[in-house]
C-alpha cells in the first residue's frame, strides 16, 4: 500500500499521508510526498493541500530508521518543492503534529489546524536535534524564543499556544482550506526575514546558561542555532545536519532511543509501582541495583535489560540518558 495518496478535488490537489498508525515520516513517505508535490505543482490546480489520514497529521520520524544515517531525500527537498510550486501549499493538521510533522507544516505557505491539535518538537528526548531546518527555519516563522522553547523544552503545545506564536494561521479543516485558498499568497519560510541577530543571540545565551551540560542534544541545538544567526542560513543548515548525524551515531542518543521504547513498556507493567519502591530501597549501589534488576528479569517481573534500566532511572529519578546500567 502506498503511504502517499494524491487526488484532485475540484481545483485543489490533495496529498494525504496514510502510514498508520501515526503517519511516521519514513523514507518512503518523504520520497513520495516530494514527488506528489512536484506532480501537483506541474498541474493546473490552484492550491496544494497536505493532510494526514487517521488519528494524526504526522507524529514524527520513523524511529527504527534512526539506527542508520538518514537516506535522501530529507525534508529540505520537500521545503524546496513547496517553495518552487507556483501554487500556495496548505498544511491541514489534526491530532498530533510532532517532529517531522512540524517540519512538513512549516514547509507549507499556510497552516490550518483542527481544534484539539497538539504540536511539539521532542527530538532532544531521543538525544537528537531537530534537523531539516528545525534550528534555522522554525525560528524564522515563530522567533527564536518560541522556537527554542519547543526545541529544548520538548513538550507539546496546544492549538491556542501554536496560534499565539504564529505557527498556525487558521483553525479548521480541508473545507477551511478550500474557502481560504484564493486569498493565500506564497509565503515560503526561507523568505521570512530573521529577527535581529542580537535578539536571537540573547535567547540562545539565556538557555546556554541553564541547560544541563551532560545532555548533548540541547547543547547541539543551541550551537546550530548560533551558527545560523552568526554565519547565515546555509551555514546553519549545514552545521545542523552535521550535528544531527553526530548525535544520531552517539552513545547517548542510542541510550535515549532504547529508553524511549523500554519506558513505554515499563509504564504499562501492573507491578510498576512496587518495582520502583524495591529498586529505590536498594539505593545507588550499582552492583546491588544490577543484581536486583537481574533477579527481577529472571523471575519474570521485568521482560528484559532495557526495561530494567528504565525501571532503575524511574526509581532513582535519574535523567533518561543514565538508563544503561544493565549494559555497562
């Protein structure tokens, strides 16, 4: 089944992402979406709409693909396709718009979201920075302060907040897009002038002083943002891509991605609370913790070492990048 569907609705081209369960941006999705935008741009439609099927617009990358370098095309090629299209490109969003979903949205000229839509850039929780312009193009759309709050805070915001920072232009659905399309001009994100450099640098400096120095992804995010401000967009995008690949291949990102899946399993365990209490009683003696966790695996209380590490960091209230005791 193809994950991208291109259809025509009157004078509109509709590009639908259909990659259940969450419309993750796999290589196939990226490639076919770019092809669909280019095909629609060559037609006589008046506007191009990008939307998601199912419960969400796009809920981020295909995490399984992060075990290897990102294959081209990425999403900067989508940004180029949207920018070069003569027709306005409209992102119609609902459900969760996370990570790459935010990127697809800011590649568009206009963004419409349904009530209840949530937005976020959670990449740092996986030990990564938001590539494909997250540190460079997003600040042009919403300003450096709001962009860094999304990129480093890594918590979702609601529709009202997204409208307040300028990420969402209107509330509605595909019908709203059809009504408004005739009045929507081309507004590619690359064409938006950045805010004054000193304003942006002040926000970067503020966060540099407060971010945990052991957490590599926020530090890299701030570095990439600074390069963009001081050396220009192209230098910033190049440095962002270089830092993303370094992070993707790093031990810390591996641990955080491992923890992402393991913690989802751990939080569903019926005995979660009692496991936390018992591990907490052991204290921070690494050998004793390892023995206790291994006993829990052997007895069937915990399914594997990754979930045991998730239990340990939960019990001791440690940062997630410390979830590696069982594989040290």
